[in-house]
C-alpha cells in the first residue's frame, strides 16, 4: 500500500466509526424525545442515560474526521471546503444547539420538554445533512466554474432523497438495534421490546433504501457504477451479515441465558454489515475523493509529514485505548450505572 | 462589504467567543485539581464541596466550549482553505495531537462528572488531573500552531512548492516556548480570577457569620493566591514573548509600541494613538530607553521602527492600544491580588472590606478581557500576513461568496448561547444553595468574623 492508500483507509475508518457512533448517538436523541413525550418514560430515560456521558466523546470523532482530512489530504481541503460551506455551516449551527442543550438538559430540571425536542429534532437533521456529503462528493452537484455547491440541484434530484432516506433509516435502525442491546444489559424488558420491534421493521427499510440509493447513483455517475459492480462480492457479504443479524432479532434459543433473544449478536452483525458495505463503497469511489478533480494520490501530504502523523497516531492510540476501555466499563457495563433510576 | 473583511470578522468573532470557554476550560480544571488536593491534605470538606460546584459550572461551560471549538475547527477549513492547505503540509502535527488531548479531556470529564460517586478518591483525583492535563495540552498545542504562523519554520519553498518539510522543527518554532508558557499561565490566571469574582460576589451576598461566607472566603483566598502567582508568571513570560518579537517579528513590536524611528535608547510608550500618515505617536507618555532595555536587556539596544518596513506590511494602528491594555490588566491584577492578601493578613479574622470585594468581583471579567486583547493583538498584529512572510490573508481566504448571512447567523447564535448559559447557570445554582450543600457535610467550617 502506498501512503495515499494508507491515509484514505484511516480516514475512511474514521468516517465509518463516526457513522456508527453518530447514528447511535443522534438516534438515541430522537428516541429519547419520542418516548419521553409519549409517557413511555423508561425507554426514553434509557436512551438519555446512554446519551449523557457519551455525546461529548462522539463529538470528538467528528472533529477527528475534519482534522484527519486536513492533515492527510491538505490539497483536498480547498475544493471540499468550497463545496461543503453551506451544509457544513448548517451542521455546525445545529450541532451547537444540540450539544448545548444536551448539557443543560442534564443540569436543570426546568425546560425538560423543549430540551428533549431540541436534541430529538437536531438528531434527525444533522445526519440528513451529513449523508448528503456522499452524493456531493460524486461531483454532480458542484458548479465546475465557481466550485460552489449547486443547492437547487441538490434539492431537486431524486438521488439526494434516496441518500437521505437511506441515511435516516440507517440511523434509526442502528440506534434501535444498539438500544435493544443496551436495555438487555440494563435488564429493562419494556425498553428492550420497544427497541427490538423498531429494529425489526427498520432493518428491511434501511436495506431497501441503501440498494435504491446505490442503483440511482449508478445512473448519475457511470464511473461509480463500474466501481460498484467490481465490488459486488463485498456487497454480497454485507448482505449476508445483515440476514444473520436480522435472524438474530427473532430467534430465542432455548438456553436460559439467551432466552430473551440475541440483541448483542444482532448488533455486532449489523456493524459488520455496514463495515463491509462502506469498505465496498469506498473502494468503488477510488481513486477519487471528489470526482473528477481530486484523487487521493494527488492530494496526499508529503512523506515526512505522513510519517510523523503515523507516529503520533501510534502514541495517541496507546494512551487512549485504556481510557476508552475504562469509559466502557463505567458506562456500558457497570450495573450500578445501568440500573440507576 | 468586502468578503475578506467579513471572513476576518466572522473568524475573529468565533475565536473570540470560543476563547472565553476554552480559557475557563484550562483554568477551572486546574483549580478543581488544587481544591481536591487540598482536601486530601487538610481533610476540610469545604474544599470538596467547592470542587464539586466548580465542576458543575465547568460541565455547563463545556456545553459551549466543545461546540464552539468544533465551529472554529471547521470554519478554519471553510474560510481559510489555502491556509489549511499549508497547515496540512507543514504544521499538521499539533492539530492531530490536540485531538488526543480532546479525547483525554472528554473521556475523563464524563467520568468525573457522571461517575464521581462510583470512583475511589485516587481514581477521582487521577480523572480530574487528566481533565486538567487535557485542557492544558490543547492550549499548548493550538498555541504551537499559532506560534508557527508568527514564526514559520520547518520547510523550504522552491518555485512555489513546499519541499523538505521538517514537522518537529515546525512544531518547535522560535516563538513556541514563550507563547505556550504565556498562554498557559494567563489561562490559569484567568480561571483563578474568575473563581475569585464569584467568591467575592458570594461573600457580598451572604451573612458574615454563615458557613457560606467562610467557604466563599476560602475559595477567594485560594484563587487570589493562585491568580497572583500566575499573573506574575504571565508578565514574566510576556516579557520573553516581547523579546522574541524583537528578534523574529520586529514590525509587530514596533506597532505594539507605536515606534516609527529605528533607534537606540528607544522609549516605552504608554497610551496614545499612532498616526500612520504622520508617522508619529499622538499623545501618550514615553519612558526613555525602557523599551530598548526590555527588548534587548541594554539601554542602548537598537529597536527597529515601522519606517524600516514597507507601508503595505504594517499592522493596523490599534494593536498599540491592545498591547497597552493587556499589559495593564496583568499589572493591575497582580497588585490587586497582593493588596487583597495584605489586607486579609492585617485584618486577621475580621471580614474583608466591602469595597475590596466589589473590586474583586471585576477581576475575572478583567482577566478575560486581557486574554481577548492578547489574542486579537497577536492575530491582528500579524496582518497583513496569515503566515508571516509566506502567505497573505488575502491569499488564504475562500472564494465563496455570501458570507454576510453566515456572519449574522453565527453572531446571533453566540448571543443566544451567552444568554442561555447565564440562565442555566443561575437556575442551577439557585436550586442548590451553598449553605445546604455545606450543611449536608457538616465539617469544620470555621466561623469567621466577630465584629
Ligand atoms: C490575562 C491575560 C494576559 C495578560 C495579563 C498578559 N497577556 Fe500577553 N498575551 C496573552 C494574555 C495576557 C495571550 C492571550 O495569552 C497571548 C495572545 C497570544 C499568545 O501567545 O498569548 C498574549 C500575547 C502576548 C504577546 C505577543 C506574542 C506574539 O505575538 O508572538 C506579547 C509580546 C505579550 N503577550 C506580552 C505581555 C506582557 C509584557 C504582559 C505584561 C504583564 C502581558 N502580555 C500580560
Ligand atoms: C488559544 C486558543 C485556544 C485555546 C486555549 C483552546 C483550548 C481549548 C480547550 C481547553 C478546549 C476543551 C473545552 C473545554 O474543556 O472547556 C477546546 C475545545 C476545542 N477547541 Fe479550542 N482552543 C483554542 C483555539 C482553538 C482553535 C484555533 C481551534 C481550531 C482549530 C480550536 C478547536 C477546538 C475544538 C475542535 C474543540 C472541541 C473539542 C471537542 O470536541 O472536545 N480551538 N479548546
Ligand atoms: C482564541 C483566541 C483567538 C482570537 C480571539 C483570535 C482573533 C483573531 C482575529 C480578530 C482575527 C482577524 C485578524 C484581522 O483580520 O485583523 C484572526 C485571524 C486569524 N486567526 Fe486568530 N485568534 C485567536 C487564536 C488563533 C489561533 C490559536 C489560531 C491558529 C492556530 C488562529 C488563526 C487565525 C487565522 C488562520 C486567521 C485568519 C487569517 C488572518 O487574519 O491572519 N487564531 N484571529
């Protein structure tokens, strides 16, 4: 692998991690809103309990994405910055609202209602804007003369809506799959059933939306279609993982330990499904970062900087991994936290 | 309006907004750590309560610090894409490492806030230490990037191409050491004075014999001690920063002092307004030879004046005022802290006079103003360069249009956030009066003041 390929793989890995973490996080915000308003407070409280300590960490992943793009691919910053000025600034505004209100929600008892609406509504809008980056990067929406985004086109072509549907259904699907596992860990049967049922109907919806989006994209961008066809085995493998995970949402083994279902297995399969699909989509997209002007080989940084960045990753991860483990122990495993009322 | 002016105003305002919360995010965790340590040493439960309350306040501030920082980071790429291109080639390292600092800070802040009651004392102190370390590290790292913009090194340019990049040399650029220590000291100072302000206000509002008064007084004296020491350090390494300017960015120093003629025995100018057309300082007091002494350690040292440089590269005239104000803040607060300690020492157990408390209420906001003056001074004093002698601000800016709408939108957002933060702070602490929390632990809150 050359520098460019290593760099884009790391960047893409972070995109994928943020996609999963973000889906779970924003989705939990949305479910938190739905259920605290519907009186089914246990499911809402569960979603919020997960969200309180984690959103900050999730947010750092977004910053990580931006910084990794700048540091590994400095010459791609200009065109991408131009193209994403509008959606990027909107995401910033919404994210600011959201994070601020999340903190305040934890710290005051007043204004609960409006606070949960803010985190729920932004939890839908932010992922919608983020997923639109994918069609933008295929080039069809960037004005070749000014480099600016053609907003009119973005909002009128069906392909945008296909990606949007895919993004939103994936977000809700992944978050309900995660929350059903989380509520199992917390031994909360009511919340568990609620979220498992959501995962059951959202799974097929997300899958269909994804297939539709990819097909429509094939019409718009021939180069991408050819890439996708070349990656069909990866997509197939991703589909198989989906089916496995989906089956795990229904099966209840006789063994008492598993008798309430296998949400952990299901969620792990779904992560694998999205990982393989992202891998395939990313490979199909190569060598372009932004079609047709920016390729990874042309945009990658100089070798000296590349090497020192890799060293800093190695050191940084060595410090952080124990931190993440400790965090996970405290908030995703510790019964004292999970069972708090 | 000119898109460049709007881009500069938008970015400057975003940073000016972020820095308020970022500086407190460096300074307050440091104070929390000290309070936790004092508690372990003296076993006075007041300090734990103080640490807890400061943590709550810090958690609320974090709710603005993190999104505003995210805004700055993304806006940097959106508004200054040509600058970020060079950053990516040469000074990517601090930005990258800063992320690890953010992760450390975010992880352990969540742990300290949401899991405090499940942690052992040692784990609690370790967590808060890591939060403070993460905050300080992010300040040092971002300052490394800023220092490089002022004194760029670690690369060569050949035919418009950047070649031969040396990442570590870029990181440790000539102004890095002084800038980083100055930024950290001024942030600790500001965190301490912010707490002093709140404590002084609390003392004015509480009964003189109450436990709340005693706890506020402990907070006040602690934060004045730390604030005083830190303002001394700030002035000290600010002086070193000025000496670095003398060597590496002489026109910035000349503009800061309103000095036009290159001369030995150069005077230090306080106040006044530089008139760029007549090339002289109007008004203002001049202390003979002091500038030469401060910049070069000798009275006959030669300090360069603005006339040495082409007019197009002069920084704006107002940096002189900004510099004066920053130095004033440092000097004033250092003496204020000293004065307050002397009065407390003379009056022994008697309460502090109310006029002093009222002055102390202003200390935190004043210190924060010092931070703002200092940053606008470095960033504007670098104009017209974004990367000194390599990239003009007009070359760095985006070609995108229609920035005015965004400017208005973001300014409204910042105003709204300030209001909401204030409302939430008030609501939070109104519902949890200090007396009640103190009563819950009992403890040896010595009663103060028998008039
Ligand atoms: C409470 C805040 C505060 C206070 C009291 C001072 N400073 Fe400061 N100063 C800063 C906060 C600050 C800052 C915000 O931290 C800056 C902006 C950029 C930087 O590196 O630090 C800064 C920059 C800065 C620079 C510019 C460095 C550069 O552009 O490379 C100089 C020369 C000084 N300071 C000198 C001083 C002196 C001689 C002071 C005397 C007391 C002083 N500062 C007090
Ligand atoms: C000298 C100026 C700055 C200082 C001292 C500073 C310091 C900090 C600190 C301490 C935090 C953590 C928030 C807290 O604990 O309260 C923070 C957050 C942040 N800062 Fe700044 N910062 C500065 C300027 C900048 C600049 C110029 C950028 C853009 C490149 C930036 C990007 C960020 C980001 C992205 C975050 C949020 C990180 C997260 O998601 O947790 N900061 N900053
Ligand atoms: C956090 C405190 C800071 C404040 C209040 C601040 C303020 C400002 C202001 C007012 C401007 C506009 C200057 C002018 O046009 O006259 C500016 C420009 C800029 N600043 Fe800073 N700044 C801060 C920190 C930083 C840091 C830490 C960095 C880099 C790491 C940075 C990078 C820039 C860049 C790239 C520009 C735009 C180009 C330029 O005008 O030079 N700033 N800042």
